[in-house]
C-alpha cells in the first residue's frame, strides 16, 4: 500500500504528520513532519529511521519505544512526543480521515425535554453511521432540570428520589457510559459530536477523548480560560473541573461515534447534592463550598453570558473546520420522538440497572 497519510493534533500541543508506504507488512519510506519543535535537527531523521521497517500492525506504544531508542542523546521534543508520532503512524495505516475532510453541520434548536435529547443522540449517531447525515455538532437546550445517568450506573446509587421530586428534576438514562450529570436550563452547556468511525481510526479509546475535545480547549483558551484534558474524560482548569465527556460507538454500517460533553456554566451546588447521592458521598463533610470548587462554573471564569460562550465556541469550531447551519430533519425528529416516548421515557430503561 502506497501513499498513506496520517495526522494527529496533540491535545494542547502541535500537529504531527506522517507519510508512509507499507510493503510486505512493514513500514517503508516513512517521513515525519509537523509544526512541533525538535532539537537537534538530526533527531527528525532519526525518527524516520527508527520507524523504517517497523511492523505495520505495531501499536503506538511499540512504535514510540522504537523512536525513543533511536533518538540522539539530549533530544528535546516540544509540543509532541514519540507516542504522538506513533499515533500519527497508526492513523496513516488505518487511513483515518481528518476533521477538514467533512462538511460539518450545526444543530442548535430550542429547549427540549431530556428524553428527547437522549433519543436524538441515538438517532443522529445512527444517521451519520449510515451516511445519511454529515458529521454534526449539536448544541443542546434544556426545557427543565434533569439528571442524566450513565448507561451502566445504578439508579438507586446515583439519585435521591425524594430530592429529585422536591426539585422537579426529571431523571433519564443515556446510551453512553460515564457518570451522572445534573443540569438546569441556563446553567449548563451541553453539546454532542456525531462523527464517522474513520475520524478516530488509529486512536485508542482513551486517546479519542482527548482528540475530540481538543477544539473546545482551544475555544476556551480564546475566552481566557486555560483548560486541559484530564484522563479519562474531564475538562479541567486551574480553578477546577468545568466539564466531562462520554462516548458511545455504533458498529452498524460504517460505524460512528457519539461524543458528548456537559460543561458547567453555573451551578446550584446545594440543589445538586440534594439530588445526587454520589455528590453527597464525594463531598461528605466538606460542605457546599467544596462542591463549587470541584466543579468551577464557566460563568465565573469567562465573565460572559452563557449565549456568548456558546457563540464563541461555535465560532471557534467554524474557524477550524467549517460549519454550516442545519436542523434535525422531519424523519429524524419523528424517529427520535418515538424513541423518547418509548425507550428513553420508560421506567424499564431508566431503571435497567436498579
């Protein structure tokens, strides 16, 4: 196989580009480039030599070990790492696609109920997998307070039913894993990315989180918020965590990935710990002030109204990858409403892990 090309943008770092061929199961003609910093100059040729002849099925860690063994003494790598080069190689061999290969669509519609949001995530991911919808960024708006628990969480362990009823909080279960989210209209920023499987080809499950979150770190930086990815699925700042991500992968058709993030714009910590049991346990004996510190709202960190934060995020995405305004189609909406009324609105689904 000839003319294979892979790119990997290091989260918070630089771009690594690899071009190569594969002959008889090994890498040939490897050429590494990028906007990173590297000293001494000859280290770049050493990286190429280290990868030459490597097994084409070697994972990123094995490739990184070859690179590190072949680097001149005193080599300094800034903005990237040997593992980042290994990931770029894996993406080349897997023929991964890039963000800019697609015509991205934006969906940002009015407030909707929690069960419908859950259903839209399943439907739109499936539409991208089937090739009937382009890769899409959807910004959510909520019509009521809600707790969204992860696909595998225990309902009784996560939610205090008396607290949820007292505060009028609707409880739903999503299709992705991860932890519980407490949301109120106007107090959170939630978005979903629906992307083809090929966009994350060559990345480990953990690496895909950082890769798909990188754009929002840049957007926050443009607003004066220094943020970074904190494994496995958190977006953190010096003031505390601001968001968390979750994923679900669908294998049907060509495959697609649902990656969604909820960030705290503001937070009613007193209400949160009355509704979430897990919050109460984690913060036991530390008081409400600890809840605020643990999840630090973007309102305080940006000083901007919530719509302005969303507008700047969308503008940052558009500037990087392009983005046209779209909407949920009538067919997608009808399918999602059936799912919301059936699966996602049913006690059987919500309490499937009691």
